[in-house]
C-alpha cells in the first residue's frame, strides 16, 4: 500500500494517489472503493482502477491544510485499513477498528 502526494503549483490543492497492493484475502477481489470523511463515508465511494498485477489505484485531488480519514471497501463488504498511511485513528466501531489518516 502506498500514498503519493503531489502538491499542485499555484493552487492550494494536492493530488493524492492511493495504491492498494493486491489484497491477501481468500475471495476474488472484484471491486475496491475509497470511502472516507471526504465523501461523508458513502459506500458509493470512489471506485479504484484495477491493474494487471492485482493492485488497485486511484488519484483524487483535495484542498490543502486538512486531514482526511479513509478506508478501502473491498467487494462492497470487506473494510480494509491502510496501516502505511500518515496515521491511524480508532473509528469507534469496536474491536480496535482503525481509519487511516492522510495529512494534506
């Protein structure tokens, strides 16, 4: 997993490219979405693009000077946390579930 930040010249914006390595789960991965504070946790989140390697990627642009929380939603049923993000925060869903943080 990785997060790449590219601050845009002349604009208070940052292009963030999210990459989820091929998930190590026992079911075929048909879809991955990014769901988070930036879209009010809508499960109709941003659909990621599948790569031939089995990885998934998506670039999104955000205003700077903020922090966002997010998780990946695999096959509309499996929540996946990016433990390599800028930070983690407990999400209050029990069993020490965490949201990933990105500081922009």
